[in-house]
């Protein structure tokens, strides 16, 4: 049974940091590209950061220089370190696993940036 479980979300003030985690099971984690998406109210889901099985990374322009994606294949976990958070980063953040067209999703974790 495939599971992706996000954690680490919460309410923070602008300029603060959060680290999201996505613990995975039920598939060969090391073979999958792992992605973080987010969806703000009234907006479409967007790709925030991606890390390939070979640990190449890509970021949305809006988060470059502030967010860092990483993975620990020994723990089947992908992380998203979010620094210098802004109110516009407020969204539900979803973990996604992708391999040759087969994809899995987590349930999401809420991140709210507000003073």
C-alpha cells in the first residue's frame, strides 16, 4: 500500500522558516522523482520544487533562493526547507512521487504565513 504522509506545516510569521517532510512507503522511493506542489485558495495547484532520482533539483521562480528540496533515500523521505516565508506562500503543500507516468500524492499539509 502506497503512502505519502506530509508533516511540518503550520502558522508562521513572514520571514520565518518551516521544514516540510514527506515520509513515503509502498514503492521504490529511490527510483522516483519527488515533487512538492502547492495550492492556494482559488488557485490551481503549482509545482514548487522537484528532485530527481539522481538528485537534480528544480524550483519555481517564485521560491528560488528561499526553498530547498532534498531527499534521504535511506529514510524514504523528501524534505522542503522553506526560508524567508512570505504571505503569498500560504497554501496547502502536497508531496508527489512520479516515475514513468505513475504518480502518487500525499494528503497535504497547510502552511499559513501571516502576521
